[in-house]
């Protein structure tokens, strides 16, 4: 069933967090299919098969309409160039969501993940009625941990050998942030 596309576009100083279009599939596949990106994401297919990005993108409007996920592309405001993705996997019945993001390698170390994460967290609290947003990262991905700290998340846990990824068990750091009291 097709639902109306009610996904937001969120603007920051340098970025547009916008709904992905099927035409973004090639860029998603090219950037997410980089082993340096995929190695730090639990569910990223690697190597990235043809048409998987387009199939994934085609689910986004329905997932948002059903209040399951909000997935947005991260694009430069100046050029509209796609540089990554960010999303919230929502559990509206308990008013929380899991934050996930990835940035294409050419765009690393420029503050884009921090800027995008801050914006989607604000949107989650202000527009989606969330009370808490949490995220986790593999212990060998300190850059993602720095993003979480910069946006005000605090470490809530450490899960030893919690997931099997690319043939090895990996430790996870768990971070969270609660909606600020007004």
C-alpha cells in the first residue's frame, strides 16, 4: 500500500537532511559500499549489491508513515550533494528511538555527522514526541563515540562481545540522551 510521503526536510547551517529518492541509490551504494564505512555499521551489506539501495529507499515513506523509522539523506545545502544518511528507528509506544548514521569517507572529519545528529535529535524530541534517543557504536569506532558525546549523549553501557559482525564478536558502547526538561 502506498502512503503519502510526509517525511520532513530538516535544515542546518550547512546541511539538508532530506528524504532519499530512488535516484540517490547509486550514491548510497557507492559510499556505503566502501569497506571503511561498512565495517562500522552492523546492517550495511558488503559488498553492496545492485538495486539493494533502491529497494531500501522505496520503503522509507511507508516506514515513516507507520511511525517505525525516519531515514533521511544528509546533503550539502550549497550543492545538494549527498554525503551520508541518518535515521531514527522509533518505538513510539515507549517514546524512544535508536539513532543511526553513516558518512561517506570523502566527508569524514568535517563535523557533518555531529551537525546532522544534533538536528535529527532536536526533531525527534520536538516533533516526534520522543523522550529518549539512544545509539551504540563498535568499540573500535571512536569517531562515532566523539559524535555522540558532542551532541550531549552520555555513555550508559558497555556490551562485551555483543554482536557478531564480519566474522568476529564486537563490543558495543551504548549512549543515550533524554529530552531536556522545559
